[in-house]
């Protein structure tokens, strides 16, 4: 059953009216209501504030990494384990094809339903998850297979066991190694891009965000708790942090924004998957057309950030 957020309640009402008209075989009513629904969708989604975009990034019906992998990957073969400690279910890795193009996919998976969410640790990887991702990336490099990464995490798991097994070192190692991979790399934020948990698979030739995704150094709740000692000020924190795709593109921190279906990826998963597939193929062609793409990647990474020098000479 579809889930509707507070600002989507009018859409829910119209959708229910359409279903009722279908049961009555009332084609005229369906046509009128569908037109009204389309107008309401355009009205709602063209006036979203930052907090509403955050809610969409966390929408329970939003496609997760495994959803996209199932829809875009042909002949998928899953790869498990980090060869050191265990297999982290919060990171999924697949070898397969997209339009007959061999590709290695690394994704962060939150899981659906209570049992699966616990198994996936709510999409918060442990250090063995990042080491698994690095092992797979190195395998892709060995066989000259391009890499697609799907980011969707509230952040790396902050538990004691994760810290004891070297969480920060695992993330730092990925930042270092992914920066110099000798293969084309494309990373896409499909939902939440939280802190180092996202950065660990976010260093790439092309870094894109889905239209209703977020990328942040800390969760808005965490920011509100630190700055105002009040985690309920999440809306103010979300606006102040500038974590939406448009803001990050303006700051040159991401390369592209992938448009979602008019009512969001959660309402049209197949269309959203098609957009990701097309973006991957187009980006891959662009990267391959650059004979010095590794140097281009390095220059891009070194250009992040800016400062003002106000000292007088």
C-alpha cells in the first residue's frame, strides 16, 4: 500500500477518487480526475521546500539500491565478503551488464520491513562493508570494468564494534584508493548521502544526485542538536545546511542532477531506474572520450572548496 507524506494528502485523495471511478467504469470522471491529479502533482512538486525534499529522500516507498539493481542490471551476480572479517549486508555488490556493457555495481541498501532493515543495519555500513566495496572496486579495476556506485545511507555505523575494527581507517582508505582507480567511476546519490558513509563510495569521475536526494556532512537532526541543543529544529537545520542537489550543484560539489518522474521516484520506480541507466551510459561515454580522465578526476577533487583572503598586502 502506497505511503503519502503530509504534503501529498491531496494527491492521495485524488488517487482514491480515480480508483473509485475505475470501479464504476466512469471514464469521464477518470479523465477529469486524472487531469486534476496531474495539475496537483505539478503544483506540489514545483514548490517543495528543503525539508520536504529531505522527507522525499527518506520516503519509505523510494527505490533502494537493490530495486535499481534489479531493474537495470542484466545477468546479475552478487559478490560477498571483505576477505577479512565478514559480509556486511548494508553494502551490496553485483557484477552484471547494462545494455551489454559490463559493469560492477556497489550499493548501500537500507532494507524493507523490520527484519530486513535489521539485517541490513538500516543501510549503515560497518568497516567490513567499505573493505568489501574496495575489494570489488579493485576487482573491477583488474578486469577493466567500469564502476557504478549507488549511495543511500544515513551514515556509517557509529557503534563501538565498528570503531574497534577501524571504521575511520576503512573510510579514509576508500577515499584514497577510489581517487586513483584506473577505470571509469560513476557515483549517484539515490536517497540519503550521509557523511563519511556516503563519501566512502562517493569519490568518482562523475558524482550525481537524484532530484529529491540529499548529501550532508551530518544529519539535520544531529546538526540541530549540536547547534541549538534542540533536535526538533530539523527544518531550520535542513535549510541552513544546503544539502539539496541544486545547492550542491551551485557550489560545484556535485557534477549533475538526475531528474526524477514528475511525482518522484517513489511513484514511478521504472522511470527513475531508466533515468539512472541512461545517466550511467551517457557518463561512461563522456569519461571514455577523455584520454586523461584520471587526471581530470584528480583536478576535480583538488578543486573542491574555496576560501577568501581578506588580509591586506
